[in-house]
């Protein structure tokens, strides 16, 4: 493979623009398509978890905002694989062999685990957790925006959490991180705390601590497995 030759900044910017054009077009297409069918999608989401009669609108533009958020999320998730592929192709000439090998393994496995974790969160976690979160008087009503946000944050959070052992394992196996108590680990734990804030339905002290502890446990499990495989 020919060595990477230094190029002017405008050349790199043109290449980056060309690489991201496809993901942007796909994002726009998915956003428009999802928004057109967002009413039926929202009804199907609420019906699946038995929440159709338990949600109400508390703001004039709430329904429109939820539809736009759902469409934007669908566009982002749908275009993400292509965006990662194009970004890797753009950065590949400047990567070392070890870094290329790590990216080629980590990206597809990470996407697969994210999809699988999100499906598990939607099909297994939410049906068991919602009765605890939504329990109350029989006539209780919830905000549509908050209810949809809860469904999406818990299911997507499960998809993100399921990747942690893999990413820690592969980063250490590839030699990108030594697993020690260095700045990288402190940064990782800080990101896990931010993720816990995202996926915790009620970010009280106890709930946040439990979510953070679970995410750190998953992360350190991958780190431990990598250390054992190396040793």
C-alpha cells in the first residue's frame, strides 16, 4: 500500500466533504420518511407497551416536537453505519496497522452489539421495568414527550451499555490502552457517569449510583477479560 503523502488542508476538506455526503443524504431521506410515518410509529410503540391510553399532550407543539425528534433519531441511527464506514475510509491512510486492525474489528462488532442491546432493552428490559416506573393510580396520565423519551433512552442505553465489555477488551488487546489507572481510565469512568445520567429514568442519587456501578462493572469486565487473555 503506498505511503500516505502530506496534502494541503483544502484537499483533505474536499475529501471529507465527499465522504460525508452520502451519510448526510441518507440522513435526510430517513428523516423525511420517518416523519411521514411517525404518527403510526408512535402509536405502535405505545401499543406495544400498553401505554396508548396513558399519555397526554401538555404543550401545543409537543406532538410535533416528538415526531421531529423521532425522525431525527431514526435518521441519525440509520446513517450511522455509513458515516462510520466513510470516516474510516477517510482516516485509513493515516492510521497505523494496529489502529486499522482495531477499527476493522471494533466498528462492525460495536454496531451489532448496539443493535442487539437495543432490541434486548426494548423487548426484555422495558416490559419488566415499565410497571415499576409507571405504577400508580389507574387514571394516571403521562406526558407523551417524556414517555417516548423514557422508552428510547432505556432501550438505546441498553444498546450502548452492551458494547462496553467489547470496547474495553479490544482496546486493551490492540495495545491502545494498558488497562492501568491512567488518565484514560478516569476519562472512561467520567463518560460512563454521563451515560448513566442519560439512561437513568429518575437521576436521583441511588438510581444514578446503581446505573454507574453497572456500567463500570461491564467496562471493567472487558478490561479483566483482556488482561486474562494476554496473561
